[in-house]
């Protein structure tokens, strides 16, 4: 079997077999929309205003947002400490952390190999392919994202752009308005559209077998990790549906494609995955408390991406994963797309879903509209 296979009788595998399938569990929280970290609590903001806004499910803004920034900094510092401990003592504790094998993208042209790789992705929840983007495209898109980052940040600081129209929440991003890790949304135009088309066309046989050409683009964005970006906690991007809290909701898998725009060296922070944790039973275990989370993470094999420019790490949005520390002096940029066979996330206002896409592109693009098919 592939190196992603879980040892047949590891403790977690036994737990997954023994747990009652009908046990109730709280949804596994997706990566939250983090409020911008601030350092001062304005005296004019009453605590009850903040708590009422949270209770009503509204996102605080203005002075309330500044107040929440202080609480966000405290939570962020605690999360970063937990992430460091998780990486040092838990991930790979029993079986180690292996490098995820990256398969040449060209083998997708062989039907039985495309069948095999799509099956591996569905079973393991993660897969890596080489050379889905050319070096020229990587260079052009990287330059565009860096310039776009500078423009967008200047506009936010000048009050000319709402942060929430350009940047998304991100797990363990660091302090400050933008932190050291940003989820920077990208309109589907120009070099961004060209890169999406190139990557999706190169992966066409895999997409046809997983999300289909009638599938929808749910996210189009970039993850920017500046030097010093802290390690993330293990997390998922979306919950499993249906679940006891949302028994009538259902969702086809969402697959996210992390494409490196430069060689990701070991000290720049790879992405670590825990395969086969995209299932209801795995999420049930995860939600049984911190000790259970720690036991789950430490007892399962983990794999890490090791991407060169143009390579992609593909994962089911429900699988446990995290970005590692960027301990280098270089910025790491990943271009990413999220696709699904299902057009709409079923919960209101994107709750627990994948939402990193500009408003103008939301629900707009089908796979077939972006992807160029080779003439036969």
C-alpha cells in the first residue's frame, strides 16, 4: 500500500471501530474568522456590549472590535503555546512523521493511475502531485500576490478597504493587524485566472473523478506566511455533515489544492496532515476533550508536504492539518483553490464552512468554466 496507509491495529484504529456510530458530538470547529489583534481596550466599550454581540452571533466592529482584539491576543498566545507543544510532543509520537510522496502529474493521463490516485485521495484525505504549474506561472503569480499584498495592506491601514473584504481568518497568525500569516483572497482574473486554469487543466482527470466538471469553486485565495509565522494548531477547515447538531444538512467533500509558488524549504514551514481523519468517527474522537485530542494526534501516523514550486498538496477540508513555523528569512506563499461537487455549503452564512473567496466570485465558477480541455 501507499505510505499514507494507517497501521491496521494502532490504538486509534481500534477506537474508531469500537465507538458507537450514533454518539452525539459537537461539530469540529473550522478555523475561525480571527479578529484583528489589538493591544488596547477602549474605556468607552462596555463589556455587556461585547458579550451581547457574541451571543447574537454578530461580529463586533468599531470600538467593539478593538475590545475583542485584546481578548483575541490572549487566545492567540495560548493557542500558539499549545501548537508548539503539539508539534514537539504529540504529532508523530508513535509512528513518526513521513514525507508525503508526490506523484508526477503526467501519470493522471493513464486512466487506471488516475483511478488509483483519486481513490487514494478519497480514502486518505490527502495527496500530493508534482508540476501542476510551470515555473513561469509560479514566478508571475508570486510577484502578483506580493504586490497585491502591499496594496491591500496599505488600503486597509488607510481606511480605504475593509479587512474582511480581502483577508480571511487564519489559525495562529501572530500579532498585529495582519499578523505574520495571512489568508489573502484573490479575484479570478488576470494571472490568477490563468494559474487556476493551468493547474485545473493539468489535474483534469483527477477533478473529473472527484469533484466532476460540474463542480463549483468555493475558494480562491493565497496563504502567505512571513518569516516568524508561528506553528498552527491541528485543525480542520470544515466539519463533517450531517452531524447530530445539523442532522438535515449534508455536504459533498470539499477538496483544497495548496500550490507552492516557490520551493518550500524545510525551515519555511511545510503543511502536516493526519490522514484518514476526515470521517465522522475521527471528528467524534476529536471532540471528546483536550486529552482525547492529544491521544488521537499522538497515536496516528502523520505526513508532511515537501513542495517544490508548482507542486500541489491536495486535501479533504475535513482532514486534520496544520502549517508549521516559518523559521526562515523568506516569505512562503501558497496559491489555493477549493472545489466541490456540491455547489453550496448548506449551513447559513458559511458557518463552519470554507469561505475564502471574494464576494464577486462566490458560487460563480464551475470547474468546466475554468478548466481547458485538451482536444481529442
